[in-house]
C-alpha cells in the first residue's frame, strides 16, 4: 500500500476525491515554486535530531 493509499483508506468517495485534489494542488504549487526558485513554505524534518539512548536517560 502506498503512502497515498494509506491516507485514503477508510474515507468515503467524496473525502477521497477531496484529499486527492488537495494533494495534487499542493504538489503543483510546490513544483511551480521550485521552478520559480522559491524555497518551500514548509519545513521538512530531516530526522537529524539526536535521540537519547535509554542508558543516557536513566543516568539523569
């Protein structure tokens, strides 16, 4: 199951259509902005944060 399918799972047909439209609009806007050289409006979490280990947490 793709990420988009998982977003649509459990929604009725009308909500699925609306969600597809919102995703398509968002992608189109992001593409247009990228072509225009604009930075994205949204920040993406790159997962670069340091996670504490259990041992580190227990020492405190």
